[in-house]
C-alpha cells in the first residue's frame, strides 16, 4: 500500500513504549494492507523511541522522583537548573579529562572558554553559551567573529568548539600570545578530538539537553 497518500480517520498510534519494546510490531503494521498508518505517526514514535533508548543506555542519566531532570518548567528550562537570572560562570575543564581529551583542546576548555547562562531578555535566554574570556568586555560587534557559541545540545559542543577554533581563535587579538603559542605547540602532538569524551565530561559537569538548548543543573557528584 502507499502510506504516503493514505488517509484514515483513526491512524494507528505507535507509542514510544510500543516501538521501544517491540520493534517487530512496526514492520507488521506497515505491511498489513488492511491497516493504515500515517507516516508522521511512525516518525514521531521512532524519534521518541530513540530518545528513550539513549536515556536508558546513558550511564549518567538517572530517573528522578522529583522530576528534576525530566520535567521542564513552563518557560523552557528545568526548574531545578540555573535560569536566566544566574550570573554563574562554567568552566568546561576537568583534570580527569587529561589523556582523554587532547592537550590543545584542554587549553581552550581551561584557559579560553567561559561558559555562562544567557540572561533574561536575550536570544536563547536561560540556556548555556560559551564565549572568549579575553574579549568579552568589548561590544559584540567589535569582537572577532564567533566570539560566542551557542551549541544546542551537549553533542554539539565539540562542533561549536571547532567553529570557534577555526574562526575566532586565530583572529582574536586579545588572546595572549603565550596561549596561542601553547596551542600551536600542542597541536603537533595532540590526538584527534574525542567527541564522546566531550559529551561525557559535559554531562558530568551538569550540562543537560533541554527543549531550547543546553541548561546547567550543577556538577554531578
């Protein structure tokens, strides 16, 4: 049957639980000519199932009886996380990352990046962004491009770092010469970036994916 053009008053509802625990059902339903399934229902269920799988396999995820991780507040970020009124600064670096995240990457994480919660009234308010600590005092338009990066997920942190490294780092006149020299020296011997290590470290730092971006919920003990 052609499900793309099919219409039905009561399409089959594939819940995340059904798809997660019984994937064979999806094949059975879509191959049965007497049952009509709207393509959107399939895509929606698969997306929800993938989320549940990732959560169940993530050793850093713990279900909270109080809902501090899974229940989002009405304004878009978790009620137990730091919100757009917070002036907290976030340091990505952790000594435990040495050996897992390349040496020159850790220079950025320790010495150059400053994580912050976007303030109320600004675009992406309440979410976590990262900026160059050396030129943050300048008006935004006076800085070299990509002085601030706004990764939408913890999985996107490493990609945001690559953009910053490529666009801002070479052009910024305020990053000390000794730091630039150290990065240049370490680049020659540092291993390739380890995206998985960036994600794990971010989660341990209390950075959490939310509907509007990354939120900061405090260091995981």
